[in-house]
């Protein structure tokens, strides 16, 4: 069994296993992500973040969900990765660019906070994707026997 070095991080309630492919090269697979994220038999996390080299930005971030699927972007994840990159000495820049599957994003470290430009929100139903039509604002939704508009707070018991 191969040992893997990792860092466990959290950002606003999301927890991550961060793998530094700059220091420990290796291929991350969907199976490895599922194993690491397993809360009973693994480390336990919402997602696995992979720090890698980039040819278009300062660094690259790959993201795997707990089910092994790869996703484009995670705001809390990119903030954790930016803080890790700076604190581990990969860069002295407080403003850096990170390549993601959603494109290049800019992060700025300000004292204890990390800000990220997430870009414009995608609101067209066909691009989200969802079964709705048009823009995904104020669309009604149903959850069990509760129907509400999307912009209303729903208290579930």
C-alpha cells in the first residue's frame, strides 16, 4: 500500500482533502477520491482538491467530489487551495491565478481571508442544467409536499 501525504482543510463548512501534486506527483483517480472522501473508512471530505502545474496560470486546481466525479469549480475549495499555496511557500504572491475546469480564476489573500472572482453566474436553465426553462431566478420548486419560489427561505422539519 502506497502512502499518500495530504492536507485536510475546511472553508465555510466544506471540508477537503488537498493533494499537492507539485511535491508528490501521482495520478488521482475517481476511485482514490471516493476512498479518501469516505467518512467511515477514509479521511472523510466533501471533495479532493489537487494542486498541479499550469501552463496558463500560476497553478492548476482539479476537484473531485466524494462520489469520484470531477467538477469544474468550488468557491470554498479554491480559497483553501490559494491559502495552502501561499502558506506552503509555493508562491509569495498574494494575488494569484488558478486554472480550473471552469477557466482561470483570480484569488487575493487579505489577512486571514481569501477572495476569489467566481465570474458571472450562469442563470440560463439549459446551461445549469435544470429542467426549468429560461433564467433560473424565482422558479417555483417542489420538495415533498412543499412548493416555494427559489428565492424564498424554506424551513424543513
